[in-house]
C-alpha cells in the first residue's frame, strides 16, 4: 500500500475512533453526574470506566512508540549522514546541517522527549 493510502486510512480510522469516543463520553459524563444509579447504570458506568482507562493506556502506548520511533529514526539518519559527510560527501554535509537544525529545534521544543 502506498504512503498516501496509509495516511488516508489512518486518518479515516482516527476520525472514526474520535466519533465513537464523542458518542461515548457524553453518556459517561451523564452517568457520572447522576446522583442515584440503577444496578444496570452502575454496571454500565464501571464497564465504561474500565474501557476508557484501557483506551487511554493504548493511546499513551501509541504516542510513546511514535515519539521513540521518530527520535530513533532521526538519530539513525543523523549518524548515517554524518558518516557520509566525513567521507567528503557535499550532499551529506548539507543534509547534516539541516538535520542538526531539526534536532536542535526538537530538543528545544520537547518534540522528541516526554520529560515525565
């Protein structure tokens, strides 16, 4: 599958996920605000809480993987390009300057790291 197809598919899936979440959260909020819940409502609320906690963990895992992979791939490219530049490649030297800038900006903006 081509990159554009992957991007469209991911965007579509994320939009679908977001729309489902937008349907679920108002019900969750309504149950949380309710003073007295029936047995079925308590069960539903418990199931929703468990599910939302699980989903939150999966989202954090995905974000962490993206952060780590983006940083790792950037560093890998940096060192491969640096090795080529040391061998005298003008193109690699130019690319290395751009990578240094990108990495410095990423470090300044905490783009690569979650400092928790």
